[in-house]
């Protein structure tokens, strides 16, 4: 038993160290600034109904993640059960939280699906198409927020335009490339070769062949996944709608925390502005190469929400991370343990 625990600890050493550092930084600022004083004041004046709404949004996000995943799964496997989708959804959230750039969530979901009897190719297509839908909608969502709130954040945050443009362009170009590749594989492939040749000519790309193989491989994966999934309008309408609801609900959590703290109402702290701020936090955090975007997530939250929360920003970051990150790890582990005990992964579909 002891050897097994040691192996698990060694396997997840980087993730554990990152989580400890992240918690340590938060606790350091909490106890060395006015954070602990602000936290004590908040507890006595906290509006508990808004805390329940915050926790409800957390659980709602898990259920929406489960439902969207389930729509794709039931399209290929009509007998697929909600309990299976929930187990896979929480597995994805757990391993995404424990790995850099959230790279571990998708492979572990595919592994769990295969243990439930799902064909590996179909499992890959489900995960790939769900990822594509989410990423595409996230980019569109952020673009809409930029259009409506660009001026406000330009005034409040230095270098905001640069950070936002880099995030949107990087994600947007990839999503556009995947979409074009699905519509016309040959034309997109020719354009990709042409682009990389010219980038190499002007010394803007040192290893064009390696870059080509990587980009082409990713696009091919989504293309093949789309073929397996088919062109069911009903499936895509459902998943797009509920993914938008999921992104919106996650974006509202900072506003719920703000109301929970019972702070004097700031005329700038509108629902839409704070929703936009959380969207930009998500975009910026995605570039941090640490599990859970540790450091970058807290820093970007401080940057975007500091003017709203004022002296209570550190307690706000702590509660936000507990709800959106650490809870995924805790309940993800719990779900995996319970799921294995109940034999959910062993049930063949």
C-alpha cells in the first residue's frame, strides 16, 4: 500500500508541487497583506445566498459538461448512461487540472471510454469534436466581449490590447484552419504548405517540416473525427447551445462572488463587464504552461478584477480558485474512486 502511494506521488509530483505553490502564494498574500483582515470582515457580512449560488454555478458547470459530452456519446452509442458521462466529464476536469496546458484530460477521457467498451476511434472523435466546439465558441465569445468592452479595459489595464489580440489571433487562426480543412482538405493543405514555405524564406519559421506535420496532424484528427460523428444538425445545435450556457455560467462566478462579499455596488461592476473580464482571464491563462495555469490564473484575475474587489481581491481569488480549480481536483478524485468502486468504468456499452 505504501509503495503504491509513493508511485502515485512520484507520478504526479509536478502537479502536486504546483498546487502547493499556488496555495502557498495565496495564503502568503492572505496573511501578509490586509487579506486576512478583509476575510474576517467578509465572513461576518457575507451574503450566504450568493455563496450558495456560486456553489450552484460550480455544480451546474459539471452537469453541463456532462450533458454536452453525453449528447456526443449517445449519438454514437444510444444506450450510453448519464453516470458514464459524469464519470468521464469529472475525469477530464481532474486530469486537465493536474497537467500543463490541460493536456492530460482528453487522453484520460478516451482511456476511460475504452474501458467502458467504446471503440477507440469513436472515443477520440467524441473528445475531439467536443473540444473543437468548446474552443471555437470560446474564441467567438471572447471576440464579442472585445467588441463591446474593449474601450473599458483599454482604459483600466495597460497592454490589454496586446494580450487580448495575441490570445484571440492564436486561437482564432487555428479554429479557422480546422474549419477550412474540414470543408476542403486539399486546398487548406496547399495553403498551409505555401504559408510555411514563405515563413521559412523570411526566417520566421526555423523548422517548417516539423511545424507542418504537427498542424496537419491536428487538423487531420478533427477532420476524421467529424466524419465519424456525422452531420447531425440536432447534435451540434444542442452541444453549441449548452456549451454557450456553460461558458456563460463559468463567466458569472466572479460576479456571484462579488455579490457574495456584499461590497458597495460599483457602477462599473456590471454583470456584462465582469463576464467579459472572466472571459479574458480564461484566454490569458490558457498560455501559462503549468497545471491549472497556476500563477497566471491568479495574476490575470488580480489584473482584471482588482478594481472591482479592491482590498478584498485576495480573498476573492482564493474563493474563485477553490470553486473553479481545487474543487475540480477534489470532486474529480472522489468521482474516480466512487466510479471505480461501483464498476462504472467496467460496464460495457
